[in-house]
C-alpha cells in the first residue's frame, strides 16, 4: 500500500537553485513583500495547514503565457514550523518537508503564486528487505568514508554524518540528496524517483566521488607543497 493524498491548493515558492525533499528541513530568508505576506497568511492558519510548495525555476528566464517565470512541474510541500521575524519586516523561516507533488495547474492569484497540486504516491518500503538493507549499509559506509577524506569540504558536517545511522532510510536518502553539492536539475531528477531508485543513484554518485578521491590521493602532497611556497 502507498501513502496517497488528495489534490490540494497551496502557495508555491519558485527558486532557481533550491530543491526541497520530504523529511528534511529547509531554511529560507524572506525579504520580498509578497512572501512576507505569504508568511503572515500562513501564520493565520492552523499549524497543520501551513504549507508552501517549493518548486524549481526553469533556466533561461523563460515565461509562461501569463508572464510568470516558468517552473518545473515537480516539487515538495513543506510545512512552516518556525518563523523568526526581524526588526525590518524580513524573516527567517524553516520548512519541514512533507510530501512530493506534481503541479496540475496554476491559479490566477496575487500577490504570490498558488497552484492545484497532485501529491505523488509514496510506496511503502520494507527496510528489512535484503536489497534495501544493503543499500542503506553501503550508503552509510560510503558517506562516512567520503566525509572523512573530504573533511570540511564535505557538505554535511561531522555531527550531521554521525546522526545518519539513527534515521530511517527515507530520511537518510533525502538528507543526502538535499545536502550533496549536485546541480539543481540533478536533484530534481532524484526527487521524482522512487525511494529505492533515489537510494541507488545516490550510492552511484558517492561511489564516483570515492573513485575520484582514490585517484587524487597520490597527488595530494603536491597541493601541500604549493601552499607552502
């Protein structure tokens, strides 16, 4: 059985570089007047209804027939869980990723964009399945290995890496997908995949980075010599 939701109308927040994933936290700085209004509108709702749909802008500055910047159809609805208002009216907010969706159609709304979205069904996975258990083990081992070698250059800090063994597979996979330094379009591809596909592709990405690090290891001392000159 999967986890299905009915269609919903939610405000959407298009950005050029951000792809949000379920079960991850996204921190945003709100400064535009329309999004300040959005935050105020959401705070007037019950906590369980404070959704924002994060979507990715298409590159090139293309516009749709209504003159709005074009967006990709897939996104993640995040629930507003924290707001820190600043003295000048700006704010810092935190969204907790809830569910993936496809945009069915946009509505003619102002001042911020809204859309009817169709939540994507999430297939239940049995984490004790041998294949998934092996994926989880390999992801944890490779993440720890690459993080040790890259040090501060790795996108997740030491504490975040240490927390990964204690989370469920979906959260593990989505944290990695959200934090790894990948192009936004690649992250969007990961978002629309099923959880097993997303896990397998992330494993491939980490293995590729492991191979690069192994190839570069014999030459690493040269960088130290250059720094000392």
